[in-house]
C-alpha cells in the first residue's frame, strides 16, 4: 500500500495552519460567529499531540487529547495554563449533527491531558469526534478529527470484528510505518496494544542495527514523572502514531518498558535504587504518566485501582486485558531454574488470577480473547514429559517440562501457567485466544497443557503473537540481513523442538490484523520489507496468515482477510 503524508498529517505536524481543519459551516454549531480565527497568535498549534479514543463500550467511549496551552508549555514541566475545552461527537466529519458533547477543564495536574467519557452512543456505530478550545488566546482552535467505534451490545450479533495487534515501538530503532498502515486500511474496528508503547532507555542505549534513526527525549533514561511525561509527549508527536490513534479506539495494557526493563512487583532489572531512587516512586510516576497519556479506563494502583479489565463485544467476543507486571514475583535466576515450578510463584497475583478464571468460565461469548503482554506458549529446549523424564530432570536440576529459554515470559512461572491451562481444560473452555507481543517476532502457536505430550492431547488455547513495530530482533542484534542463516537456524530449531509452534519469523517488523468471526479467528501477519523500518512511510505486505476454529488448534492458512471499509468512515 503506498504511503503518503495526507493533508491531515501535515496539519498535525504544523506544516499548515490549524485554520484549514474545517470550514466555517463545520463548526458553527458550537462556535459563535465572533470566535477568533483558528490561526491564533504566532500560529501556535494547541493540539500538537492530536486526539485518541479507547476502551469502547456499547454506549460510550473514552476520548483523549492534550492541550499545549502556549509555546512554552512543554510536557512534564507544569507550565500549562488552565484551558476549557468543548468536546463533540457527531455522525460524520461535517459535525452537522452532534450526538454527544460536553466541556472539560484541562490543567497541569494531568500534564494538560484531557480524558472524558462520551456517552449516549449507539452500539457498534462509527462516530467522529473533536475538541475545541473555549478559553484563552487560542479560543476557537479545533483539534484533528478522530474516529471511534462503539462495541456491539450484549445481544447484538455482528458478522466479524477486526483488531490490529501492536507491540514494541522503539522511537530510536525505526519509523512507525505499521501504525500508518493500520490507519490507511479503513477496516480496523479496534487497535489492541499489548505493551512497550514507549521505551525508557537513554539516548543511544537501545537502537537498531545501524544505530538511532532519531533521538530520544529526554536524552537520559527516564525515571521521574517529568521524564515519563516528556517521553510520551515525544512519541505522540509521531504522525504515524497520531494517524493510528485517530483511526479507531485503542485498548491498551503495559509491559515492562513503560517502566524499566524486566519489571516485577518489587523492582526491575533495569532499575538501580542506589542511583535512581526508590522503585515505588519510579513505578508510581510511570503509572501516572501512562494513565494520563492513554485513553484507558483505569485508576492508579497506588490509589487502589488496576488496569486489568474486561470488555464485551456482544455474543461474538469478550476481551480480557491482563497486567503481567504489577503483581509478578521476581524472575528466577538460571542458577535456580527449577524454581519456575514453585507453586507459590505468580505472574498474575491471586486477585487477578481469580478474576480471570471467573471471566473465562462464566463467559457465553463465542470467543474469549486475552490481551497478554508476554508469551504464554512454552518454548522449551526440549519439551519433556514429566511422567517419563522425572529422573533426568531431577538429576540435572531442570524444570519438569524442560529448559525455558526466556524466564521473563510465562515459562518463568510454569506452575501458575499449568493451573490456568488445566482450569481451561477442566472447565471445558475451548475458545481462548491469547493475543500477545513482547518477543519482537511473529508466532502462531497452539498452547499445550502438557508440552511433552503434544499433539496427543488437544491444546488448551491458541496464541497469536505480533512482532515488534521497530524494536530489535535477531537480525538487528547480530547486525546481519533479515533471514540470515543464524535466524533461520534458530527458527528451525525452535519449531522443530516445540511442535506446537506453527509459525515463527524472528526477523521482520510490523503488526498483525486479527479477524474474529463466529466460525473462526484469523490472523494476517503484515510485515515491512527488510530494513524497511529505517525509512519513514514504508509499505507493509502480508507474509503469512493463520486460522483457528473453536476447539481446534491453529495452522497456517493461504487466504488473506478480505479488505472492506466501514461506511461510517
């Protein structure tokens, strides 16, 4: 698909004055005739970070924006001036028929971000929305137009839903063409981002094979509330990311790099209390900035809240978004690798585990989707059957199911994973689809209850793993071309040993489109050409597709999702 910077993109990056966003007839319904010109003093653009929507319900959706109240109002620095905004939701971009509206006061307490719930909407309906400045020298300036779709109602049958599955966008490692590709499609109902929306590293510390293509701000590793706010603000100036947020509602959860590398409940591998202060202070700052800058229905953990949550999409699907960082135990050391089988170790925490079990076993939806930030599929060298390999594992000090290669994912919490998968099997839950990121590579997996006995027993679930948008994978790390012999050998070794891995691509970057229908769930893996992330606005193409039917495993599939465009857009 050919990429171009549209008129709207140019507007958002300040190339064209904000006066061009709408004609007078488009905003006279809410702005009086004596409203000052959109081109305010010094041509200052108030909505530099565009707009976003998220967490759709059948009759409401969250709307978001940030106000840059004057030229010196930088994110994180408490320089903003209180500003009144009006928000409007309409049937289309003309805004001649306002469906829902209201006002909100934006203050520096939330880093000049605004988050409101637009209510009174119709189920599974597309809407246009915008914000308008109501006070100060830039009164009358209008935001870019965003598009949101509500969820189907509890009894409303729809033929399909389409999700864009994203993960791992590192500003310094490449350009965000995957976001633009999704925005240009016109057929995505909801974007699902399962973590590593930003990266916390200092400038130049974690880049791609050819170094940084653009520099992080601030230059140092982010630790304080100001730091995290400034880093989010930088990412949200990216025109491709802005286009993706404008295109549809987002449903998000965090992984580790919204905080620091390899986070657990009491700290992180990437945090040094001696030089960076108490972990709890950094954690709370990171959480606060995340909740300010994302269109999410959640409250601070420090205030008794949580971000794991359930969204209902009518009879077709429920979506359970997990938090796999806040409650987990510290990752085990390889010198004590058998501790992955310790029954007391947890990834979810007891309350979240119980919540998820209730949601999955009480659901009447055709599909139970699970937003899962790290892989749940066992990746073992090799998978072992505990009944026949007990003597060997005890002699060598190995975990009972085999040696994991990454203890930061569910393999490091094997006992809790077994409890979860056995629960799915015992309760007859045969429709669970884990939608995952984190690992900077594309996978399509059956999730076996007993890895060493696969395929004699049917899998407990399937897992669709999207690759990174830009973050380094094998070819970047070893600084070789994509599909080099080392990468291909690793792919062959993992799929050969773990037969439930049906597809693996270690080198490409992009995202995955997930189509949910009453009959099947289908995934298209849309990927950049080799090193395509090093140039802006590059095309993506389908490299592979996979499909699963209820109660069955997943397998590669020849067909792509047929494109279509929502009439409301």
